[in-house]
């Protein structure tokens, strides 16, 4: 009897022992969590659980043990840089706003995350809204502000709901409002909902939108830290930047600045998407190589396909080729490679991705999101789109590449805001690293990746065809002729090149060329 | 609710830690369904409902059922973390309501983790 219980126990032990430890699974083991410290371990709608994990302790410290100038000094010394894209020194921003005169001062959190494939900010708010609230309150204390806004896009209903709930809880506990934690500090935060215009993530457009004006960028004659929202001193930081603040204040600037590279400290959250085995939200030390991120944490490319490029920084970023995979990820290195850190979207592309098509996609995106104020951005992106469409249809001319380059430089020079000045980046970076692919399209009228519909044809390889008829049954356009025990034939003038036959044929009997 | 003082913060932290704590006396298991937008899109709500249904039948005192934001591995959602007293938390991936019921039966009630749905056990690197 006793023996049988023993053996059951041992069996159970053996069973649990074979489950790998989280740290030995690269997806989790290679990550270091600061901004995402509470992901998966607290209920985002319970302020008590946040408090149980050191929540609001940094604010308590900031109100009792530190002077506002000390908070600014800590952030300065931590070398925290803005996580929204530009990488501006957060401490310098805070110091400038703290010094500026004018009442009231404002703290704005930019949660207008709009890059395709990026969802870091949404995830932080959904998992740990109080970390952002606490970071904003600390900023308020540091610069002498009493009002904060979170500018969040309407497309994030759950994040907005969770944030709204968190704000109510914080108010109920007196962690927002008058005399927070028995101090002389009063601060409250309000949600401003964006209507989903990409350009409203740009600082001056975002401010205009909060003010109730059309969300268009304006020239930056003044620093926003001196004349920002309603011409008052304003600090605008991204969600992830604010989420980093409480741990820095609690554990000290040196703790934070000991991590990362010389000019990029701490960690960065990335959303790893595209042709990658482990799609996911990751936080890694600054300086981790792209190769480690993609092949270790991300688990490489699915279906044994070859890696082609990784796109970082959203529509403002660029495509980085395989030869640069050992580059360490920080603000400077990514810029050198013709891309940028951006907010942290990372789109992995495999051999089946056409780089002309990728460039076209991003230009199309910026073209439809351009606010139209600057002719260079509005019509420049239109012209670029025309050229790229022409190339992908096999109607490209030899001089198109030079024209694209000239246009890119003109748009960069003449546009007012970041959307315009960075929109040519996807074109410039693909031209820089994948020029031969453009030339294939233009000179040989071929799309090497087999993506551009006008340049490919699908045919049946007779030697591989098993006469099963699967392609015939699946063709939505009735463009395939087949009878039992006969080889299928694709009628080219009816074929819409959807590629379904290519996907469903298990015998590699459909050729895409 | 009156505004908190710093002392109150510490008290809330202590009380919450205790109430969320699993122990030998019970509750002995904590189930966390990861319910970010991504998880819900992949079916986490149905998984949650399925745990709730089973908990209607079995002894609720023994189990804390809660939820959190996204656990990070989007490609394998819905994800669930099960932590039993004295054991490291175990992360399950690609959970369906059916698997959730099985987890309740085998892992939560009998202590036999369902290895085929588990990615790993342990804690993340929080610095």
C-alpha cells in the first residue's frame, strides 16, 4: 500500500521534472522585464494587486523622500530615452518643463500607437495600467503639474476600459486627486480619445487634437516643454517610457543605467510579428542582437523558409537585411542601418516577401494617413505610390529608381512633421539593401518572391500532377479545367492569380513563376 | 473611501498578498487566464467561462480563479497559468474550453499537469 503511494508520488515527480523551466525556454529566458514587470501576474483591474507588487511605492518615495528636482535628476541620471520612437532624453525633457514658467503644466501620455504590427502600448495598458498612472504622477510631481492626459486611440476599447477603471480606482484611493498620500501634491489624469488618425501620434498634432482642433502638425518654433498644450509647459512621453519610471525611482538611476548599451539604457519592448515562429510581445536588454531576437527568442522563420529582412520602426523605419543581423539593437545602431527604433514594432519577412511590395505597402499607408498639410508629403507619397505600383505591375522604367531616390530626399527636406520626413525610409532602405530586386522588376519584369500579381503566372507541372483535381475544386474563379484521370490545366486568361491552387496542391504540381 | 496614507499602502499590500496567497490549508491553486485583447480574440473568454463552469461544481474554496493581461506569446494563445501550493507556476498554451476542463480535472484536482499543453514552469526574469 505504502509502496504504491510512493511510486505514484515518484511518477508525479518525474512527470513535473520533465517540464522545462521557463528560463530554459529562449522565448521567456532571454527576456528581462521592467516595463512589462507585472504582465501575466496581476489582475489589471485590481489596484490592490498592483499595490501588492510594489505599486505606488515609487510615488510614495517621490512624495516623501525626494524633492521634485531629485526626481528629475534620477530620471536624467538613468539616461532613460523616449520609447515612442524619437529616443529623446526623458530627463532633459522633464528638466526643461520643470524649469519653464507658466501654469498649469501638463503631462501627456501618448497612447496613440498606430504603426502596423505594433501593440506594445496596448499590452502595457491592458496588463498594468497603474504603472503608467504612477509614472505620470511622478512626472507631474517632478515638473510641478497638476493635470495629465492619456491620449489613447479609439481602436483600443479594452485598453481604454481598463485604463478608465484604473483611474477611478486610483481616485477612490486618493492616489489621484487632492493631497495625494497626505502630501501637498495634487494631480489628476483624464482620458482623451483619438479617432485613429496616424498623424495624431505626432506631438504637435496630438496636442492640437486634445485642444479640440484639427489633428494637424504645426511648426515647432517653441519647445513643447515651454509652450506645449494650450501654450503651457508640457511633457509628452510614450506609454512605455512612463511604465519605466516607477522602477527607476524606486530602485535608483544607477540600477537602470547599469543595463543596456552606452547610449541606450535599460530594456525595450518589441512586438515580434510577421514570418516568425513565436509571434509575441517581448522585452529585452538594449543591445541584444537582432539575430538573438529573431532566431533565439522568436524561434526563427516557420516552414524552413529563409530569412529575408526585418522591418523596424513602422512606416518611419526601414528594412534591415540578413547581413546586419548581428547588429545590436539600440537607438544609434538602428539609425545607422537606415531604420529606427520607433515604438518597437518588428516585422519579420521571409523569402516569400517582395521588397517592392513591402515598400509599396508602407507608402500606401503613409499616403492614406498623410494629413495633407504639406504638399511634399501629400503629393510626394502619391507620386511614390504611382511609381511603385508601376514597378510592381512590370511597367517600371530604368530611371524610376533615381526618381524614387530624388523624391525621397525632397519629401524628407520639405515636410513639416515626422510622418513626412520619415515616410520615404521604407523605400530608401529597400533600395539600399534590395536594389537588385527592384531591377528584376524593372528590367526583367520578374518578381523574384512571386508576389506581384502582374509579373507571375501559375502553371501545372505535368510531371508532378497526380490528377487529383484539388486545384480544380478550390479555384474560386473556375479558371482550371480538369476531368477525372486527366492533368489539370490553368486557363491563363481566366486566372486571377490568387494563388489558392498553389497553396492547396500537396504535390508541388503548381508552378509559380 | 478615504484617501490613503503611506501606511495604508503597506497594509493593502500585505492584505492583498495574503488574500491572493495559496497555501496548504487552501486555497491551494491559483488559475490565471491571460486575457489581453489578443488572448480574448483567440478564445480566452470561453476558456475562462469553462473554468467558471467547473468551479460551480467543485469546491470553490480551494481555487483562486483570476485573469491578467497578455502573457507575451501571442502565437500560442489562449494561455493559462496554474500555480499549485509548493510548486512553480506552470504555463499552458493553446488552451480550449475542453482542455481547460481537463486541466481542472487532472492538474488542479489531482495534481497531474497535462504535459502536452505545457510550455514551461517557473517565473519570468523581473529585474
